[in-house]
C-alpha cells in the first residue's frame, strides 16, 4: 500500500512522516478495502495558534474517502482526521454487508 505525503511550503521531517505512515498502516490492518492514502499538510496562517491543516484521502474500492482537520499540531490533526475516516469506513462497510 502506498502512502503519499505532501507538505505545502515546508519540508516535513522524517519523524512526522513516520508517525503518519504508522497511523495509516494501523488503519489498513483493520480495513482491507484501503488501496492507498494521500496526505496533504499545510500551515494556514503562521501567526494563528490553530494553524496546522492535515487532509487525508483514502483510496478505496468505489468512492474515495476524505477528511480535513485543523489543529495545534499536525499529529493531532492526523489523529482527528483518521478518527473521522474510521467512521466513514464503518458506514462504507455497512453498505456492503447488507
């Protein structure tokens, strides 16, 4: 499975990239429908306290799933985004189990 991480106007350090990859790999171990993931990291306004934006797009069979969160840190934004995607994955799985 491929995880693409794009940082807009800055270079993400290896620790952050490893954190994101490990979180997504844990999600993939629970949901086998995931084919890949694309992560976009942005800083909205450097002077604002809550300015880190993480957008996560999961590539799955059928429709892709997307979540975007804005928080104090990228790690927190990734955690919240993946929580939202877990809910979307459960709804997606429920459609096909019926």
